[in-house]
C-alpha cells in the first residue's frame, strides 16, 4: 500500500508543467524570500559558502553555490579515485553478468542506464558506486580521476526522487530519470560518470568543454539534490577499506584506487 501511494504521489506531482513552474520559481526574485528558511530546514553549512546567505539573489543561486577556496583538497595520490561530489555513498557493488546492479534491494539495468548495450558490455563484473546528494549538499560535480573525455550524452525525461524512498519505491530512477553521462578513459581503462536528475528539477549543467579532465576539476553542477553513479570496468578499481555504506564523503576525498594497468581478460 505504501509503495502504491508513494508512486501515485510522484506521478501526480512529477509532471512537466510542475517541474517547469518550480524551476521558474527557483530562478525568480521571489524565491529569495525562502532562502533563510531553506538554509535552516536543510542545515546548509553557511561557513563554507563563498558568499554570505543574504548575497544570493535567488534560490537557484544558492543551489549552485561555490565554496571558499581550499575547503575541498583533492587527494594527491597519483592512483587515487576521489569523490566527485559532497554526498553519502549509499551503495557499492559488482555489476552482474546480466548488466545489472542491485541497489536497496532493487535491480537496475546498466544497459538502460547508459542507453547503449555496447558501452554497458565494458562494465560487466566491474564496480558501481552510488553517491546521493541531499538538498543541503554542495551541488558542483568534479572529476573523480584524470582522463580523456571519450563521450558525453544525455538520456531520459523523468525526474523521480533519488533519495532512499525513491530508490526503494520509485520506478527505477537511476536508469529512467533524466541523466547526463560522461565516459572517461585513463590508460586504456574506462569509467562512466552518470549524473542523475532529481525530483521536479531536471537540470544538470556541464561546465567542462575540453577533451581532458584533471582529478578534482569541475565538470558540471546539479540544480537540486540528486545522485551520481560511478561505473568502473572489472579489475580496475579497489574501494578504500574505510568506506562502508552509508558513508558521508566530501568532494576530493579518496574513495579508492585505480589500477595502473587493466588486467588481461
């Protein structure tokens, strides 16, 4: 019953007109009136923000805020993989032979998530990591590794919530929501960064236009809380031993290591 009611609520509220109206409001001067209460309710860390709270003219500006310089040092180990966002690591696991991942007891197809069976094939038996950003988090997205940008594409049109209830009761939000995907290649090893849009506001902006990114370099931002899914090929990624989901991380914090060379199959 709870599952049915939750889905009904999302279907009734998550329509294009609703999303458009909410997005319009967050960019309007009137949204400034709710900034103090938003910051209080979601416990936004004002000490880290580049500007004072009263300097943000719209709620949208607060969503995509930048931080004071030096607050997110990027792990310097040459083989480290860092968190691309401030988030909670909700799950880590192995991609199955059927090109699926299991998150919160639900099965998701990475073939559907990536929209390309040939690309999905590369990640068989590899590792997936789910990073959830709440509305209180810093919403800028950075590269977890150094690498060549092989391809960038977008898929989907829905914006089901991607919080714990959304993952449990939603209609496969990780593989059906609007998403923008960046695939990187490092020394012949591939990594997919799947940026998943959240409820109501399907806005994922890319800020990097070059063919190569450095670890920790900004590549985009969310306009609201959302999720990043990292996909690694088999035998190229080792999770840092301290990480046991759910685990809070900051952008630039080491989450594992990338192999120097991919093992032969």
